[in-house]
C-alpha cells in the first residue's frame, strides 16, 4: 500500500507542475516573449575601432555600438581586435554581447 501512495503523490506533483506551467503560459507572457525576440538584433562585421579595455564605443561593420558594464565579451575564437571579425548581439536596445568570430563569418560568402 505504501508504494501506491508514493505513486499517487508523484502523479499529483506532476499534475500540479503541469497546471503551474499552463498558468505561466498566458497570452500575455507569450506576447512578452515574442516582443523580447523582436527587440533582438544580431550582426557580424569587421572591428574598425574599439575602446581600450573593451568598455566604450566600438565601430563594427560600419555600425557604432556602445558597450556597458553588463555587456559580455566572448573571445574563444581569438582576441577581439581591430581588423578581426565580431558578432554583436543587441537586446532591448543595449549591447548584450560581442563575440570574436572566424574571418569567414564576416566574408560576403560566409556571412550568417
């Protein structure tokens, strides 16, 4: 009998989890997620100028962007440097991340 009680409790926890998930997926939260996706911009370009120390104003692919203390930097593909290829992610109007990228991502044939 104890095993059956444990199984019933597990089923109840699962059902409650489904109910909570359904409540969180209201039309308002779905619309908010869609709006957040619309507020995202991604582009690739050659680094034309950059600040000392990464924080400040950059020109990447002919576009001026300004980083903030919250901006993330990913240099796994190499150091971010003038003449290098970079990917810029902007969310909600702020520069979220600048990543170093392989040169082919900034070439006319390899651009994403």
